[in-house]
C-alpha cells in the first residue's frame, strides 16, 4: 500500500526543531539546508513527535530527502476487485474489525456479507442526538452500535501498541485512501476526530458495495446455526438465515446479548481482565499549563494530553482514552444504565479535556459474582452501570434517563458528596452523587490512591474544578472468546472466527482493524490452492 517504487532518496535525516520552525515550510527547509549543506532537494516528513519534557518544547522530525525528483506519493491506493460471484463469508458487526475484515476478504477475492444491528452513519446521528436531548437510548443504534461501530463517533485516536508497523501502516493507508488526512501516517499519536470519521466509514461502505459485498443494516444476529461442531450460518431477528462456510463474529465488547447467546449455547467463552472507573474532566487550558509550562499559550502546539499509570498493592490504575479538547459522551447501549466515554473533534478545540481513570479488576474482586462463571466480569460491569443509573436519580420504573452521577474530584478524595458541581461537557445532565460509594470499597480506594499519585506527577491535576463522572466501564471486554493461535478459528467450533475487541483480541480502532484483517487472511487461506 505504501509507495515502494525506487526514488533518488539520498538519505533520511532526523531534525529537532522549535514549534515555529516545524510549522513553517521555509524555516524547515532552511534547517535541512544547514544540516546537509545543499539546497537542491525535496523533502517528505515521515514521522513527527513532540517532546514537551522541558520548558524548551521541541518537535522531532524524521525526513526523507529526494534529489532531482519530486517526492513520491505517500500511498498507492488499493484496487478492490468485483467479488459478487465469489464464495461468501458472513461478518457480524460493522465496526473496525468487521470493516477491515470485509476489505481484506474483497482483496483476496471473497465476498463479505455483513450483518449490522445498527443504522448507517447518517441515521445513527439522529439516535445519538436523542440520547442527549430526549434521554432515550436505542438498543441497536447508539455510541457503540451502528455503522463503523464504537469507533465512528469516537476521538479516532489511532495510536496502538501493536508492534507490527507494517500492519499498522496498512490500516492507516487504507483510512487515507478512504478520506482520512495523510498526517495520520506521520504523527506519533495520530487521530482523525469525530467530525471526520463518519465520512471515512461511509467511503469504506461504498468500496465494499461497489465491489459486490453486501451490507444489511438494522439486522441483528440472534442465533448461530451449528451442525457437527461447525458454524454453517446465522439467523437474524426476522428469522432469516445467512449461510456461509465461514463467519467472523466482530460484535464488539458491548454486545452483551451475544455473550449470553454464546454462554446459553454452551460455546466456550472465558472471563478476562478488564477495568472500571470514572471519567475525569479538567479545563484544557489547565492541562496545557501543566504539560507545556510557559509554552502553554503557544498556538502552534496541539492541545496537550497525558498518560498516567500507578500500581497500588493489588490494582493497576491508569488513564484511558484521553481526549484533549473533547466531550464526555453518554455511551450506554441499553436503557437503565449509565456509561461514559469520550470523543473530540479533529481540531480538539473544545474547552475541556477528559479521560477515563480506571482500575484493573482482578478475579479476587469478582468473588461475589462467582456463580456467573465466565460472565462474572460482565455481571459486575452491568451491576455498576445500573447503580450509576440509580445514583443519577433517573426514572427507574421506566428505565428512562441518562443523567450521570458526578462529584468534584477533591470531594471524591475526601469521601464527601459535592454541594455544587463545576461546568462539565456531559450533555444529558449531571447530578451530584457520592461516587465513592458506587464501587466496592477496595476499588474506590485504589482510584483515590491513583488520583493522589497523578496529582503528584501533574501539579494542578487535583484542582477544585476537576469533575469526575461515572461510570467508565467499557474500557475492554470482560469476556474472551478463545480461538486457535495459528488459524484464529474458535477452539471448538469450526468456521467460526471471533474477532476484534468483543472477542478479547483488540483494544482500540487500529488493533481491532488489524485483528479483523487477520481473520480474513486466515479464511482466505482456505480458498487458496496449495502449491
Ligand atoms: C465514545 C468512544 C470513543 C472511543 N475512542 C477511541 C479512540 O479514540 N481510539 C481508539 O482506538 N478506540 C476508541 N474507542 C474504542 C473503539 O471504538 C473500539 O475499540 C473499536 O471500535 C472496537 O472495534 P470492533 O470492531 O471490535 O467492535 P465495535 O466497534 O464495538 O463494533 C461492533 C459492531 O457490531 C455490531 N453488533 C453488535 N451486536 C450485533 C449483533 N447481534 N448483530 C449484528 N451486529 C451486531 C454493533 O452494532 C457494532 O457496530 C472509543 C469508543 C467509544 C465508544
């Protein structure tokens, strides 16, 4: 996907520039000239990162230099063949895992048939507005369900810990081919932004349809058709069957009904570590001040972010999905529960910054839920989300409302209910509530210890105006669907490929996309004649 044709590339150099030099082409060229003692070159930035560790903020650039030739295109667009008459592969769920599985199947001359419970991006937007305005959560169309999955109305941070750069670059290049900005291939911590993601998702849909793939929106998988330990098809809510030799299950970590279905059908699933906590929000200007010091007002610097980790005696506490210039989003997938997450637009220009601050949940924390076996974590998660709904003083009789419990961070640390709340970006509304009583005592204590340590690392973090909103519970799947390491097929059921975050093999947009692709590659091998 990347342009690998030979160009007269003399060398790759690394530069350390001021924000002003990095933002201005003429100044950047001058810096390069002074390094190579030559002015006859073209350059292409291949990596960019910010070093904000000192008062003197630096921009690190890695640059390719070309002589006597224009710079090459960053990517060569993939060509997707028509696959309408090729063998069909079912994909359940059209999130990053499902989308990238579909694209890879098409590349490998197989025909994806996608079943997605939610609506297309445009119709889905109306349901998101209804959560905020009318306090109504549609169980099939919300911040987690619908075209593009949980990634569509997210921050679109594309950073991943995946070690295989080739795979990551392929995902980024595919996003660029479908309309994302080329900078995502350059920036050390790339992101797209909620305002731009839906267009990219829509373009991916168009590629799939143009190639002969099928997408069924508002179609929920409700049953697996299994014969002789082989998954031969699936059934939707209208009783329609979709038969295929292979099925990728990419339903994400919020599709609890899918986990219950697997459990009831006695298909092997396992419980898996996950994390739970709160979303904390500060003024972005405060975070800029903490991170950039006297450079905090420099417009050339992006809104600052942070990543925090602390280990207590029994638990890890860490920041999750930090959204500079963002909004706290109501991410419940059913009425009667409160779930937070965060998003930000491409410019990250909202007044607030937010992040999840969460505690790892160990098997010892789930003793009360032991009777639920592999679903213990899921039951715990569900219980806390319902408690948050109740703490929000929502209408329990009718499961109506999305008011979230909130507390000043400083009051949470003192186990004190707040008498007033600072301004906050969570739009459905907040109510002051004792969040310190929402979690089991040891989880609250771990959160409090973590926050206190973060206050030492980032002076000002424990500000009077910092607010916490509960509950940040969907950080990762509490369930794993085990599969063979090599073939990626389920360990018991043939033709069944659990994929993405819901299956426990990804944690974010890029890793879910890579996992979807990998499942598609393994399925494709079954159709490739062995030489
Ligand atoms: C608000 C928000 C912000 C986020 N920000 C970021 C970020 O900045 N960066 C990042 O890397 N990650 C972010 N994430 C997480 C990221 O979105 C997920 O990790 C990723 O989307 C997981 O991909 P997936 O394909 O495995 O599952 P999902 O994206 O969850 O997709 C699953 C799909 O399956 C569908 N489905 C479920 N059940 C059924 C069924 N029975 N039948 C048919 N279809 C079904 C759902 O409707 C959904 O579309 C964010 C998530 C949220 C909610």
